[in-house]
C-alpha cells in the first residue's frame, strides 16, 4: 500500500496492482479537494447535495494526479447487490457526462483500454482485480451484504467467463474500508454470515458492549477468503490495511458520521498500449 501525494491531494494505491504495469488505479481520500463543510474536502459524490462545480473540480484534480481522463469514467447507483456489468468504450462518461444507463450495479469488468471503472465508498470494501495475461480488470463495491453474497468471487467468475481469465493469474487488492476492529454488528447480522457463508465464522469475534452482546466481523478477511476460494493465489492479494472508521482525518466514514458526509471512490483502467 502506498499513500500518494500531489500538491495537497492524497490518494491510495496498492503496490501489487501498480506493479502489473498495465493499469492506472486509485482509491481517493478526503484530502486535497475544494468541497466545504460536511463535504470537506475531496468529495466525489454527485448526489450528496454538494455543489456540482466543486465535485467536478475534485474529479479533475484527482484525475490529473492519478493520470486518467475523468470523462472516461463509468459508474452506477449501488444497491449492495452482486450484479456485474461488462463495460465497453460506449459506456465511457455514463453517470458523469450523462445519466448512467447502468443501473443497480455494484461491480464492473472490462478488457477495453481507457475505460475507467468506478465505485463509490465510505466504509464498504473496494476490491481491485487485474489480469495481466488477458489484460482485463475488475472492480467491486463490497459492503457487508455484498461480502455476504461474495461479490468478490462473483466478479472473478465474470472475468473468467467474459475474457478467459485464469483466476490464478489475477492480482487482487482490498482497499481502504472499515476494518476488523470497527465493523461491529448485532447478532442478526452475525447469524446471517454464519448461516449463509459458513466459512465466515472464522472471522467473527463476539464482544461485550455495556452488557450487550455484539460481534466484530472482519470484512477484509472474508473478502480475501472469497477471492482465494475463487482461485486467486493468496500471494497475489494485497490488503491496504487502512480503516476508514479509524481515520476520519483521511477518509469519510458512514459508520462514524452517517449520511452527512462526502464520499470516496475507487478507480481502475487499462492503459492504452
């Protein structure tokens, strides 16, 4: 993991993804933008009530820093599901230059160059996927419901089906998100994980909070195991290890502040040859 700085703007990259050499990728922080108040500073959410002009300036600054064209981005409204969209050149600008035609989608895959896949985050886990053999990439938004339904595995399987990707060739990254000491849930959520995803029991820890039984769920570890179960080599998976809840100086956190906040985003694209 590397925290990059360009002027006042900070963004996170994963060393293993960067080392593939054929992609641009980033996970934004809240630092270095022009938004103010509860959105300060690098808010990328166009539907949160921030001034559009400020959000677009934030996109412009981040894109310049990372090295992609913000006009080539594609994103969707996210519904914590497991729908995966194969993005093409025709999708570029969907959601940012014009209303998105991609609906209710939480993951993307592509083998097209200069198509910037984007997902929004404010605690949910971003999962980056890069196949240097087939020159294909994927990106997933994995909240607790997406993690429960193994969107990481589903996205790997979609890459295999669309591009002939061999899971063992995939380089994967788990970006900044709510960490194993911060995602605390009641018994109903813990029970769903145990019942619907039995291996997750290994990554659920009971804790006492003022006489009330709660549970810590390690979303990083569950997503990692989902990737491994899909055939991704453990040696090819990198975790950023940055908790958005524990670092309000750097990240927005829905768990910490609720909906009165900005939002971050994950990006990945295949560079032109």
